C-alpha cells in the first residue's frame, strides 16, 4: 500500500501557499503565532500590570533598600520578570505592526525593525539581569 | 510592498468614527508605553545597582519631567479597558452589537 500523502500535498492550496511564501506576500500560515502572542500577552498584562502598579504605589516614597528587598523576594522577582518580558513581547509585536503601516521602503522597514528588536532584547536582558542580581545576591 | 495602506485614509475617505478614533488612541498610547519601558528597565537597574545611580534615578523620577513621563504610563488603564472591549467585540459576546459596531464601510463591503 502506497504511503498516504500528507494533508498539505492533498490540497490545491499548497502550491499557492508555497508561492506566497516565496514571494513574501500574504499569509504563509505563520502569521497567527504573532497574533496569538499579542492576545496572550495582553491578557497576561492585565493582572501583572495591576500588581506592578500597586507595588510601585507602595514603594513610591521608600528608599533603595526597601525596593531592593521587595525585588529580591521570590514572588516579586518572578512576577516582575514575567511582567517585563510579556510587556516587551507585546510592545514588540505592536511596534512592528505600526512600522509595517508607516515605513514604506523595504530598507527602512528592515532597519527600523532591527533597531526595535535590538532595543527590546537589550532592555529585556538588562531588566532580567537586574532582578536576578538582587534575587540571587540576597 | 504593494499592499493597500490604511493610514492617512482616515480624514479623507472615512468619516469620523468612535472606533477608528479609539484605534488611533490605542496605537499612540501603545507607543508611549513602549518608550516608557525604557524607564522601567532603568529603574530596575538602578534598584539593583543602588548608591549613586538610584539617587540620580529617584531625583529624575521625582522631577517634573520624570513625573510627566510616569504619567505617560497612565494609559495602561485605558488600554486594559480597550483590550476588554476589543475581546468582547471580536468574540461577539456581551451584546455590544447595538452600541459598538464595525464601521459602515465594512458593512457595505461585505453586503
């Protein structure tokens, strides 16, 4: 018995999809990941943002020692790291969609996206390192 | 890059709608929040480093410019409301169909 062909080979859509992928036009079936990431982080950021805002209000008049002690506690460290990463991921998707709309040359778009990605990676890495330093060093 | 572009169509081709105005506001506040995330990373680093850097950061955050840039982070509440509204709209829940509907142009295009 012949090996059954994969679902993709069965459909006439396949060739169009491959062509679209080659030409970078339209959907190549991986656009949903970004869309889903944006929605997931949006939902996650509602409780995380409320927690962070409440913590900031509590810490607003305190000194560095109090803030460092708060950041070194396990729950705060974990939630702040998740908050920063979710926020940056959400921001990256959002900023890229703005860039796609307003930057109309391919070179400009590439440069802007690389810049935004670099800033996001550096900000995320620096924030996580800062929290981890306090958490591990207590 | 020949895809149709939505920006700049708003005042010319589309009449004013509360939905598109909210969408534009959502984008603007989103960009402000993204810029504000620099402030967040800076604060975390300052707490971690302590000493001089924290003193400088605290002085900046308490200064008028710092307070203003913190106010820029205020839109988070509006964005949470926006997200909830969008989720309701997209999922078709909550009986919002009468109050918040898609622009008339969509209606005409799909008819």
